């Protein structure tokens, strides 16, 4: 759990761990190559509605 602060208001954010696997694709950033990681299983809650400042929206 991470404690964050915005405009003097503190709040906690709990980010779930997502299991990933290395794909066959590679990318390059500033001369360094790395493998792209993809989620093993995507849950519906990760694809559904998001909440920002108390307002729900669909991404």
C-alpha cells in the first residue's frame, strides 16, 4: 500500500500485483534493449471502470 498526497490531502493506494511473462518482442530506449512483459491473465476489474477524484469513468 502506497501513501500519496495531493493538494494537502493524504490517501492510500493499493495496487494489485499483476503476474507477467516475458514476450518475444523487444524494445529499445536510449540505446538499451529490453524484453516486453505482458500480463498472464487480465481480470475484468482491470479493464472496467476507473475512479478519479471520486468520479467513475470507463477507460
